């Protein structure tokens, strides 16, 4: 049966015309009207189409966090109404299947998949660990988490995707106004750190969800292949951290770096950032990304 949301969709025409903000407002308004008019019908109707269009429109506005939310909402609808399918446009996005062109957000998926592949390549270039392939990451983490019995765990997938998508856009801005607020850069890096901590705590190897990130790291040293490493985070500053990073640092160093950044930005956003140029920003983001990939590689099997 065709959903009422597939019969009436002028928001798609607005998006095609490049009027993304209007497309977002139109789709949200339609959802609000339908929900207010008949909550039972709203809840039972497939709403994947408007949520998917909202995701595409938000991404076009570089609002990748909202985009990931909308795409995940579309996935929720698809899993409820088409549970046997794995190839709806929303699922293709969340699974980062860029080889299938049958999706409005194909360019976006391709961008995200290419960036994630670059992150995996960076991780694989580091020391002494089993390389991870994109297909393994999809099968062991994306696919399993998307269909987990606890749907809230999909937040790990949306956080990974939005972190990857935001990265290059944030890096383009960082040197345009060096004395302006650095909140958007710090929050992007903090998201990656919080994702790493969440991956540790939500893994089947974790015996408890509580504790500081240093405590959790020490608890999972063996599983992370870092049993002989010193994982004490200590205190540092953003300037000192930015100046100390080099490409292809070992896994122990990227894990410690991620923990240090998490503790710095988790307590204070006011850091002098004169040295946070595009090179150092990319090095910090790359270290955090490699720490996340390492957690997936070792703990999500």
C-alpha cells in the first residue's frame, strides 16, 4: 500500500530546485500536520520518504548531524515496514553502500565511503595490528549495529558517519577566521572522542559501562592489543598536543591522544587555538578516527 507521504511530496521538488531550507521546512511541516491530525495514522504510515528527503536536504546545507538523524529515522521506518530489505535508499546510506546508484543521496554516500576508506587506510598504515577492510567494518559494525535489537545503539553509526562527513567541511573553515569561536571544531573533535569512548563501553568485551575513559582503557588493554602499553592519559594542553602529533603514529599514541582530547574538551571549550591550523586539526582528527577504527577492529568481531 502506498504511504500518504509518498503521494504528497512537494518537498522533493524544492530539493531538486536547490531550495534545501524550504524543502526541510516543508517536510517538517507536513509531518507535524499529519501527526497532529491523526496520530494513529501517522504512527502506522511509512514515513521513510520525507525523512530521507530531509536527510539529503540537511546534508546539502552541511548540517551533517541533522542529516544522520533524518537518515536514521528513515531507516527506522524501513526496518518496520520492509524488514526483509537491505537496499532501501536510507539503508544504503547508513550502510555506506556507494556502489548502488539507486539513491538520491548517492553523491553523499560516495563522499562518506571514500572518506571512511581513507580513514581505514590511515589506520592500516599504523603499527602491528591486523588490517581491517571496508567490507569487514560494514559487516561487523554497520550492519550488525543497524539491526541490533536495541535501536538506540545506531547512534554509534550516525556519530561515525556525521564525524566523517563533517571533517573536511570543518577543515576548510579553520583558517578563514583564526580568532573566531572554535566551538564547531572542538565539538567535532569531541564527538569523535565520545564515539571512541562509547565504542569501548558498548562492546561485548566491556564488563561495565561506567568509569572514566582511562579506567575503561585499562580494563580493555588485553582486548585492544595494548596489554604492555602505558595508557595513562595525564594532563596536556591543546597547543602541546597539536605540536607533538606526527603522521602515522602508533596505535598506543592515537589511543592516548584521543583520551587526552576527550578529557580536555569534555571539561572546557575555551582553549587558545593559535596553533590549530588545518594540518594539526587533520592530524588530531585522523588520530581520533584511527582510535575509533581500532576499537571496532578489536572489539566488534
